C-alpha cells in the first residue's frame, strides 16, 4: 500500500454557500469514484479556495458525505491577479495500491482550464 496525492478543482458560478457545498461534494465524490476509494482510504484532504469564495468552508461538504473521521483543512489560495476566479481546489492524500500513473486527478466545470493536460 502506498500513499498517493490526488489533485482536483471545481469552479462555482457564484460565492453562495449552497454552490460551494454542492460543487465541493461533487468534486470529492468524483475523486473517490474515479480512483476506486472509500473514506477509510483517505488520510487527509487539504482544500483551498480562491479569495473570492468566503461563503462556506469546503470541508463542510466532505463532512456531509461521510468524511467524519478524516482530517480536513481549508486555506485561501494566493491572490494572483490573472487566476481563474471562484475555484475550490483539493489535494487528497490516500492509501492505495494504484501506481501513480493510474491516479485520476479531477478538474470539473470551468476548472478544467487549469490543467488541460490531465483534466478528463
């Protein structure tokens, strides 16, 4: 069993609590689905949000979908003038037998533009 890091991001239309929670839940669920993971496989998740998202902590969404015992942390992205707005990012550390080359990073909605090289 190895520890792997999985990256992902999702863009929301507006800084509204329901949108942040719903989009983050979609992102976390898709990371789990594409990588064949269960919450017990997750070691920790670091969420970041662009400075224009302040209506809710992204970690709340993960808690609501079963990450009650997983260490979660939220932070603000640096405020780069040309950055894509209204984005929640994650880096999940997981225990998995998958080789690094088989890890599926997940970029949803407008966040696909962040990593055209790996977005599915």
